[in-house]
C-alpha cells in the first residue's frame, strides 16, 4: 500500500493533480485550484450512509455503502478514477480527513485496476489548515503595503504589473465596488481564501517577502477577506495612486461598460446585452439610498439613455455622463474622506508610472 503523502507545500507549489473523492455537495462548498471531483458516493448515497451510521453504527453504514456502490455503478466510478490516475501519474486522491472513503477508493483502484494511487494524508481538512496557516504566517513574517486611490485610477492595472502584487479582486472575481459583479459567479469564500493562500505560497517560494495589495473593505462582493489580513490592513503603510478625472472616466468606461458588456455577451450570447443592462441599472439602484432620491433619479436617467443608445448602435459615449457624475458627486467625496483618515499611513503619492517605480524599488529593499 502506498504511503500517505503529507508534503502539502509540494502539492500546491507544483500544482500536483488531485482527485477529490468527497461528495459533490462537499466539493461545491470549497476545494483547491485545479482539482477534479470524482466522488465515491453521490450526495444522496452519502446522506443515506450517514443516516445509517447515526442509527445503526459504522459497520452497518459500511455494508450499506458497499450495497449502494456496486455492480455497474462501482465499475463506472473505478473507470473514472483509473482514467485520472493513468493520465496523472504524479497525482493524488483525498477525502475529507484522509480516512475511510479515500482508503476504499485506493483499495478498489489497486484490486480492480492494478493501480497504486497515493492518498493525501489528513485529506482536505489538513490541506485547508495548511493554506490558512500559510496566510497567517505571511502576515506575521512579511511586509505588506496597501495601494489606495480614487475610483478608476487603475489600482488593479498596477497590481497585475507587480511580481509581488496580490490581486484580491481577481481571486474574488469581483471588482470590489457596488458595480463590481462580473458576468460569471464569484467563488465560494473557501475557494477565494485557498486561491489567495496558494498565490502567497508560490510568491514566497520565489523569495518574495513584501506584498502589495489593494486597500479593500472586509467584503469583496460576497467574499470575505481572512480576518487576520483585514486586521493587518488597518495598520499597513499605504501608497496613493492618482490620475486625472478624464483618464479615470475612460478607464471605468473600458472596464465597467465595454469589457463587462463583452463578458456578458460571451457568457449569455444574444441575451448578453439585455442582462448587462439589467445588471448596470441594478448596481445603481443598490446605492440609491446613499445617493439620495434626486441624485439617483438623475443618474438613472443618464444611464438608461446611455444603455438605449448602446443597444441601438453600439455607441458607448453617453455612458461618460453618469460615470463622471458618480465620480464627482459620490465616489470622490467618499474616497477623499478615506484618504484624510488614513493620511498618516501614506508614504508615497503619484501617478501610475511613478507608483510602479516606487513599489518595485520598495520591494527590492
């Protein structure tokens, strides 16, 4: 029998292929980047076995499990596991704690297909704990700097050009603002945290000990930052990114109108433009109370006119009206207040080229 593998660092640094044999409902709640779900039992089968375990004990539950997964069902699942193992000779399998389910899959693979597939010792739970500790250790041991700036200054553009940038919005598949939803869904919070941790692990393995991340609130859409990281962000030093109002309007037009509309069309086809329009109007409505009745109504009329023009001939020029209005009347005053409150932590202010140069030099100290 192969020895259980417990070098979690090696697994994530080298993107080792893994198959998760937990039930689909468990996998959906949280998994690891690139992992495939090939369950021993379906959700229904798992539920029945769990009920049997509570009522009649472990042995009765094992017997029921073997009855449920037998014959053609068993053969089909072994075939799927064997296909994975043959395609990924450096791969591993795991269940929740590295217990009975992964033992059964491993044994069946050996007995029925002649394949030795190593298990991850401790399973999902141990790997998840390792990744959580990876982030906690980085916060204790590394240097962090926040990138702040008004809406539309291109903070994500800067982060993605830095070898030590941590793109929280990228991991969360959300742009962080009230208008930040993408055409595709956000990951679960566990998947978001795991993605962040793996990126931190890989960057530290390359010798990076200083990280740059955007100044965010605790929530990036529906994803919550790990509490130790968010608490640290209340004291990390800050670099403030500046740009002209005109450039910011154009950047928002590109990201939140042109590119987002293209995303919706790519995902939803002919319905994409209509769904994009609904999403944009809903995003504006979500901040209606904070805008106030008159201002919300004024922006809503501008946005409806821009969307109608875009639907007619593809032109996006009219969108600049509501974008500039929201920046001047809503976002800029809010960010100006934030900058004043955090002013003592700001160690550098500049436009994109200067900020990039400063952060790169800072990372080499």
